[in-house]
C-alpha cells in the first residue's frame, strides 16, 4: 500500500510493523521485480528478548537505550542468530526520538543510517530509515538512502514525502513520476474516509449554514421542484429567494461536498489518482475555481480532503502528532456563480475556516457566456482544478445555444495539466462535453467513474494534456455511445405532448401544497 499515492494519512513507521516481512521489492529502476520476503533466521531466545526491550524503548522515544541494547545484543550474540526485527525496531526508535518521555528532540537520522549499514536491510527497514531522514529535515539523505537500495513502494513514498516536506515540490513530483500509477483505493480505506469526512462535513454544515426556519420550507420545496424540472428541460431556475437558498444550502451541504471530495479520493483510473496526488500532496497551494459553486460546497470538499491528506482524522480523541503529519496543499478557491446572493453563504464558510491555511472568495460569473464577456472577469485561467457541480444539465439550453463557448474558452485557456471535474444528476450530456474537450484539446485524459460512493448522479473528469494518448477515450467509447442514445431518447420524450402517456406528466408539474423532501421544524 502506497500511502502518498493513495492519499492516505499515516501515523508513523511504528504503525507499520505488521508489514515488516511482507513488502515486495522492485528493481531500482522502478521496473517490477520478483516479490520476496527477507530471509528468515533461526529463532534465538536472547535475540527475541532484546528485540522486545528495544520495541518498548522505541515506543517511549528512548532511542539511546534502544541503540545501546542493539549494541549489547551484537556483542553477546552471533550475527547469524540476530533477527532483522531487532534492527528494524532500533530504526523505529531512532525515527521516534523525542516522542513520549524519551531523550532527544528530533529523529536520529545519522544513527539510523549507521544502523542500516550493519545488516542486509529488508524493504521495511529501508522505508523507516528514509522516513526518519525526511522527518529530520534531510531530504537529500532520504533520497540517497532510497537510491542506494532496491526500489520499494514505501521507501519511494517516504523519499517523495521528504522532498515535499522540504518544499521541493518539483523534485518530489519528478521522483513520484518514476513509479507506476497507484492502485485503486481499497474498500477499507474508502469506508474510513467516508466515516471521518462525514463527521467533519456535518460539523461544517452546522457552523456555516443558517438555522432552519419554518418560512424556508415552502420556498425551498418550490426551488427543489424547479431544479428537478431544470435538470429535465435544461433551463436554470432563479435562486433569488433568500429563504429558498437557506433551505437548499442546509439540505445538500453534506451530500454535495461528499460527492466532490469522494470523486477525487476514490478515482478509478490510475492517471487520475496520480494527478489528484500531485494536486493535493505535491504542491504548496492548489488553486481551485468552483463554477456555479453557489454556497461554497466545492471549497468545503477540497479543504476537507486536503486536511485528510495531511493526516487529520477529524476525531477529537485521535490526534496525529505534528511530526507524523504529511505535506498537503492549501486550498485557494474562487467560487463563481450567477446568483450574487450566494456571496453571504461563502462568507460564512470563510469564517468557519478562519485561521486555517485555506481561503475562499466569491464573484459573479455566467457559464453560458464567453470568457471575454465582462461577466466573467473573475475567471482564473491559472487554476489547477476546475469543478462544475450540478450546473451543466440545468443550463443545457443556453450552453447549446452558444455552442458551449464558456467551456471551449476554459479548456483552451487552462494551463497544461489542469484538471476538470464535472458532477451532474445525469450522464446524458457527457458525450457533448467530451466532444467539445476533444475538439479543443486534441488528446486529453478522461475518466468516467462508475464505482464511486453514494448514488448522486454521474461524474466526468477531463485533464488538459494526456499520458494515455486517447486510449481512455477508446475504452469509454461504448459508454459514450450509450449515453448519447439515452440523451436522444430523452430529447424525444420532451417533444411528446405533456400528460399521461407522453412527455412530462401534468401531475408532476402541478404545484404541490405539501413540501417534498423538506424536514419539518
């Protein structure tokens, strides 16, 4: 498991002892090599006794005692009877120097390097030594240790993290690119992410949204019905009613933020997982443009994910020590929306993040107009990530009428490597949007996730530039063809007369006196 590649926070080398003899080894050039486990040595009671004592010393941060115990073990026991576990435990003690009641205030990288030279290290021991040097602020030594030994995922991760921790992000990204694309996020890690992020997002919803009021119910119900019809008809309704906005903001806060964050965390294609890692873990700041971002859902999602990458657990009783936290980007988000009333919601969200490393601002914009239009003066072409959540289908008619000019301009002016994330209630418009991206960009990477958590619509990723050279478009061709057929069938239904047996039922469009889906006071 590659923690940096999988955007998974860790709590230090001491938490990884179970993988001591289970890490695969690969060649130093990054090519896959035969997996093996370190050689097993004959069990010796004295070696096991000393190893247990070294482990106890390491847990207390007493690195001097751990090194002294290893020295004594080597003096009194033949080398062939000393288990590699004793050396690994001593390396962990050096990495934990200063923790607990131990002596010393920083990881003992020099001692760890010296101990590493005393035996034929396994993959785990190399990773611990690299991590120790990185935490001690010695990125060059961390990379040197990594280069001197067989390629291993954990050691590679530790070396990349050491460079990122030192602010050498370009070097970190270059080293990161030497490895294959990371594996899919396991179900266990997905579940952990969803559980922990839910607690954070629910707390944000409570602090950054207005209290529920009875007068909001009917207005919000009317807006919800209008939005449902907009997704069908393609004409955006008005968000001018403040009461409706308040209810909308409360109802959808957790689900919409979770949708965006989980789409990035649980990406299915390898190129996407690598791109998200470089966006959130291998740069100082990640510039985000939230298109039609309304109350700031996308900012809350990205800030939560960035903090999780850094090691936050969002649990009061589970705090990760500062030395074990990982580098991650500060989110600098610009929310663009045609409804100026959302500015107050974004301000409340900014207050909830006051004092943090993340920042958010609001400006009005029109995603149906060209970027040369004065309405889009606040657009940031230099952003690293563009997010358009639930705004494409609702503006379908205007987007088509102007030949998708906004997104044509956005694709053309975005910097190379920029990532676009689209989430929507339906997949029907993805073929048109993908055709626009391909026409403007030529070769570009695309992803159509089908196994994301939750059931809140469909997702499309587009990246400017390509590492797959069109192979993903070919792989997704059947899906795009099916989506186009679904859209054609939908357009035919819209042309039928309203009423039973055709088009949209009059009952569906009739105003209701009973709010749907709105909790009572």
